[in-house]
């Protein structure tokens, strides 16, 4: 049995609430919760599995909040959600055979590029624009592809969904955030199903953190609906840059080693 001290449980609870708040607005909640789980003494694979469980509560809470405000219709988006679920489940299954160093090297560069896109692109607001790909093609290709990445590796998946919705589907920032949370929930569920099947989830810890995630995500989503792009855009840029910096801070990151840092 894995037991934790009271102060460690309190740390995990605070981390989960903060992650739920940030993730519901700009993604990147795993940047907070996975290191917290590792600090609590869980193994890397147990941390990833438990993180998927508690992340379900945050993405689910945010989805409900956005749906209640009319920003996303879960029933209409069910086909895309199923594609995200399937992609993530396949990604989690592939996690044991795909070299993680390839993703570790490329991801910081991609995240910085996404941050620059949202920071520098003019007229980035909550108004929808012309779509560049049809909804059918979007759901058939990009949704399962990002879902696969989410199950395989994870960090930045929400940012990838956001970029796709804004740049290709033509969504405004708030609408893109709402739809991202729905697909995040579906891809979390797919990865969770695989991790649960192989028995790497600490249920009591995950459920406790999930309750805190639920509350944090509800607060964040309601705030995002009220303020819109003026809150989402800068926070998304900060989260992308913070995640890139966190990945590069690892001395074993291949990109850092290639650059001679």
C-alpha cells in the first residue's frame, strides 16, 4: 500500500486545484501535477497513469462549464471526441515502443513556435473566422493525431488542439478553448483506460486530486467565459513557454545536449 504524509497530500491537493484552473483556460495542467506526483514518490509511469485519472475531473469539469455557457455542444462533437479517445488509446499502447527522446527534442521548439503564433498574430480574439479545413477532415485527421500524441507523451496536447482550432477550423479563442477541453477529456479517457488496464494508477490519490481538479477547472472555465481572449491568449503564451523551459531544464533532454547546454 502506498501511503503519503498529510503535508504531501496537501501539496498534491493544491497542485491539482492550480492545475485545474490553469488547464481549463490555457492547457498545461500536467506541467504542475506530474512533477508533484513525482515529488510525492510515485514512479514515472505511475505518475502518468494517476495524472490521467485526476485530469479527467479537470477536463470534464471545464467541459461542463463551457457547455453550460453555450460554448460547446458535446453531443454534436461526439464523433470528434470518439476519434480523440481512439487516438489517445493507441498512443498509450505505443508509448512503450516509440523512442521518447525524439519527442523530447522536438517539443520545446514546437511549443515556442505556438507561443509566438498566439503572441504575434494580430486580431486574435473571440470572433470566428473562415475555416481552412472541413469539419469532417479536421475530425478525421488532426483530432486523432493530437489524441495519439496525448496518449503517447502528453505535454502540450491542449496547445496543439488550440492551435488547430484557431488556425485551421477558424474558431475564436474562447470557442477553441471550450472545444479543446472536450477533446482533452476524451483523450484523457482513452489514455486512462489503457493505464488502468495495466494497473499503474493510484486510485485514492487520483480521486482526491480529481476532486480538487474539478473545483479548480470550474473556477477557471467560468473566468475564461467572462473575460475571453484577453485572459486566454496571454496565459496560453505563458504556459507554452513555461512548458518549453521545463522540458529544456532536464539535463537529459536531447535538444539541450545537441545545443551544448
